[in-house]
C-alpha cells in the first residue's frame, strides 16, 4: 500500500469512528476522487490533514456530508416509471384497504417523496397514506423540510400540478403545506441503521449505483425485510437487480420488484 492509499485507508477508518459512516462500502475510485477534489478545494492536500480539521469543525463536517452524498434529484425523474407506479402498483395497494405505508429512502432534498405525495393526492389517497423520507445528509433534509425549489427543479412537473401544489415566488416554487404535512423526514444511515417494517412501497432510486456489490446485497436484503408480503421496491433506471430471488423478491415490471 503506497502513502496515498494508506492516507485514504486511515481516513476511512477515522470517519467511521467519528460519524458511523463506512466509506469502504462505497465504490472507492468514485468516492476517493470526489473527496480528494473537495479536500484540495478546501486547502488540504492529505486526507489526514482534512480529517484533523473536520473533527473539530462542525461546519466543515457538514460540507463533507454534502460532498460525500449524491444530492442529485428532481421532481418526476424518469417520468414513465412514475406513470407505471401510479397506474399499476398504487391502485393495487390502495385496493387492499387500510393506510398505505410508503418510504422514500435516500430522499435527498425531497423531490421524490413530494412527487409521490402529488400522485397520491391526485388519486384522492393522500389522506390515507403515510410517507416516510430519510437521508443521511442533514443539510439535504433541512432543504426538503423547507420545500423551496428553483424553477429548474419543477420543469418536469405536469403544468396542472404546478399551480395546484406549489406557490411561486419569483424564480422559486414552494411546496404547498397540504402536500408537506403527510411527509415525515428523518436522518438515517441506510447501511447502519435499523429499518421500520411492513411497508407497502419503498422507493430507493439512483443511489445504490454508488455502493459496492457487498453493500448493495446488504441493502437489498434489508429492503426486502422491510416490505410487507406483496410490497414493492421501486429502484432507479440504472439499478436492475440481478437474481432478485436471493432477497425474496421477484421482478414485477422494469425497475419494480415485489416481495414474494
């Protein structure tokens, strides 16, 4: 192991002790490149020097969280998949009666759970739905709770929904209070924390591609355990699950997996 590799390996170990975040479960080449660029930008040329500063600087630590996580999100991302959810899977779930339990895992700044809330509102089902939304990044969660977005974030939202579910203020759009109320945001480390259970729907999209194969396998198993029998896992357009039967899942539609 050369000095550069040792520097990063010690940083990974120290970060886990400080924050419980295990960087070894993320694809090393991508994560190391991203964090090295961030360190240089902040004036640190070794991970050891950056860690020493971050350990006692909460603001710098939050910037590290922001850089480490992949906060790329938008409303109605890959719209045809949301149409499939609305037309095929949600009606099945609602037909069973009772409250609908949904979870948006790694929700970033909130566009995903709010998209789900709009769809459920249009189906006259939001009042009988609980939507949990979690992320490891407190900064992203704070932005999600505020529910204020630049106009570029709403460009894929159907025009009729924009006027109904947002209030415009210049170039910003604020999510309506009625849409925000059913969404419960909380901080969560997917790889370390315990999951709730008996979900009808779990949405985790465009996140697992950044994890190692071992970490992905661990998460697929945890998601499966968190679903009720017949519940659905909705993943991203680059995250096809190979051999889903290993996790007690079966393919129900492209990028949708049902718990057996």
